[in-house]
C-alpha cells in the first residue's frame, strides 16, 4: 500500500511575513494505532497473551524513561533508537554554560534497519 500525501502551503523560513509561499508534500496522518490494537496484533502472531504483552510494553516505557534520564541512548533493535536532545543559549565561554542555559529538551527517534528499509521502498500517492 502506498503512503498517502497531500499538498501543504508553507512560507519561506526566516523571512518576515513569510516571503514567497510554496506547496510541499506532507504525509497524511488520518488514523492511529492504539496500544490495544498493537497488543492484539502481537497476540495474533505470537504465543504470548495480551496482558503479558501490555505489561512488557509498559515496563519498556518505564525503562526507557529511566535510561534517557541517565543520559543513555535506548536501542530498540530493528525498531530504532531514542536519545535526548537539547537546545540552549550560546555563551561566550565554556564556564558560562550551565544547566540554566538549557531552554528546551526533547527526544529524538532514529529509525532502525527495518524501518529504514520500509522508507527506502515506500511508494507515495497524492490524495
């Protein structure tokens, strides 16, 4: 099945008032897969029951939170990896860089081998 895209108008970045607007392809996200749906799908293709699958997934989230808060990269095999990213104020000297310079933190997901292969082979169709 092809990944659906739509045209979205966006302004030029960094230009006051938006500059010349152009249209760009954007993926369509019209549905979600819930944890229950994932659990049921895994349950159908394995010998593990739904309660055990949910327990493992919830435990994985807790372990990922613990690992990320310790500054670790979380490797999830062929799924990919998670790591912390931050943005901060620039300072003139290294000594001036303190925790108060951090303005925003986030988590970056980097896709693993199977997801990259899926993206490399992806077909797109405009809706």
